[in-house]
C-alpha cells in the first residue's frame, strides 16, 4: 500500500504541474471564467447554489484581487488552487499512513478524467477531496485511538459533512461508504460515538437535500429522477448516454474496465458477496441516473458525473488487497501504473482540443484589435475557423463545445494585455438589453461598475453585430 500511495502522490504532483503550465486553457473555459470575472468585479467569493466548499479555491484569486496582483497571476492562482487542494489532501493522507485513501483520491482524478481536467469549476471535485480527507482521518482514528479520540472523531464527521454540503452528489458517495463499512464490519466504535457521527452526517445530508431541492439548478435534477416511473427506470438502457458509457468504457476508459474487473475478482476471492452486490448496485444505479439526468453529451461534463464511479471501483480494491497475498498487491500496482500511463495518453488528446479553443479566442481577439472593436455579437463562430473552410464547420463547433462562456472568456484573455475586448454569441445576447453594458454569461453589468484595475471597456461603446462571413 505504501508503494501505491507513492504512485498516487506522483499522479497528483503531475496534475499540479500541468495545471500550472496550462492555466489559460483551464481558466478561460466556461464556469471558471464566469466565476473569476465575478470575483474580480465584486471583490468577494462567488458561492453559487450552495456549493460552500468552493471557498477553498475561490479564496486564492480573491486574495489576489485584494492585493492588486496581475490578471495573469489571478488566472494562474485559480488554476493551481484546485490541484493544490488535491495534492495537499493526498499528502496529508499519506502522512497519516492512510495510503489506500491517497490511492482512492488519485484514481478519482484518473479513471474518467480527460476533458474534465480543463473544466475546473465543478465543486464535486472539491467535495470529494474533503470527503477523502474526512474518511481517511476517520479510518486513522479508529485504528490508532489517540488522545481526545471522541473530539477528533467529531472533527472527521464534520469534514465529511462539509463535503456533503458542498455538493449533493456526495450523498451517493457517503451512503455507499457507510453501508460498505457496516457490511464489512469495520464499524468498530462504541454506541455513543456511532450515534454522534450518524446524527451529524445524517443531519447535514438532510440539510443538503432540502437546500438542493429548492435551488434553481439541483431541483431540476431531483425532479427528473423523482418523476420517473418504474417502467421508465426499467428501460433506462434505451437512453443514449447509457449506451455511450459502455461504448466509451471499451474505447476510451479501458483502465476503468480493468479496475472494475479486478474489484469484482477481489470481492469474489475474499467471499464478500454482500459488498460485491452493493458495489454493482451503486455502480449501475449511478450510471442509470446520469443517463436520465444528462440530456446532451459533452465529455467534460459527463466525465464529471462518471468520476464518482472511480470510488465504487477502487475502494473495494484497496480494502481487499490488504487481505490477500503479495501477488495481488503487485497486480494493483501494475494496474495503477497502466491507469496513470493511459491517462497521460488521453490527456494529450484533450489538450489538443482545449489548445485549439484557446487559439480560436486569440484569433478572434486579434481580429477585434485590428478592427478597433471592443464589443461584438458573434453570428457565426466559424467565420474564423482555424482548420476548416466548410460553412457549417462542425469540427470547429465541436472543439469550441458550449458557447455561453464567451463573454467572460474573451474579457479575461484580452484584458491580460490591458486592452479589454468581449464578444457574445447571438443566441445568448439579451434582446433589448442595454447595448452599452457588458453582457456577461447570465447577466448584464454596467461597465462603470466593473473593476477598472483589470477591465477597461469603454462605457460608451455599443455592441456591434459581426458581419456574416463569405465562404
């Protein structure tokens, strides 16, 4: 397990370095750009739909804004804040000799994590890191029973509760985890301690469910699941995303398939039939729920949902190999090495996509500089296609992916050189809105109210529609 833990830390270090190198590709993409622009303008963290754990990463650029650091520095800080959290948690777990939890954390960021590496701002990742720290600390305490044991147990349960409050999907992870502990007879605390932990975590789970049920984003997902009939659940295999998952498992995520087979084999060899049933049940249910809730395939987004499966796969592996002979441990080390290598190969393909996207922005911004324009409504993103001359440019749109983040993305990238430019796709422009204001992704902001230290849009210039291109 120590060798596996070392490989886990190595993978987190590699991702930390990559987040430092490719910070522009990561931050000039959708949510991260939108959130960073709001932090800069409002000079405070932007906690949305109850994702409270976001403060752990948003505080980095927030402090930078208060200190007046450059925009490039803010973007770099924001990019590396996510991987720093993962690396610090991994090191803490390793120092506690909870090597299996370092591995669980690392594999979460390996099995289904290619395009998602560049979509930083999904708070489920921060929530999982908090959960791994809390659960790993919990495991450490029940094995060591140090001084002030009960107080420290409460601290670990609060960490897990914070993870739940950060993202509602943690309800699935925590539910599987505690059922697994009970079935595996690892629940060794006395009755009072069990009761305290159960109450704290159950209360936070109920609070998160209630809060999520009433916010504009999560409530839609809950309603979609609650309204499904039994017949619809039984026919979930007809969903396009359901088929997509199993096709990708064979073509895109082969190490995940190998890990799942190893997890099944280890649970069979150790005769832990209930744990095998539990693991297969949660795996199938999660794939089904994602297939129902997600209507459109974008790899970066769908991966962020599939990533939870890594826990259902690798947690049984690390809790089983310690019961078996050395050759099983060697097989786990070999599998982790294959997983890390394959991730590097898939990362290269994802990097090409997001580098193309960055080049597209720079071409567009350069064109606006040449024509002395600050604000523009884009009619056809393919008018400056880099690799295609076809009118529809399907490959261009495929690499650009979602278009709603263009206002914040273009504003950040152009303002790095002190000359702000911004553009918005026509489908997201607020009809009848003030043409002199800054039309952001989801709102309209008076130019005079923006942070002039970073953004210098002309308050008198109006948005102009991009001329239709001639092919």
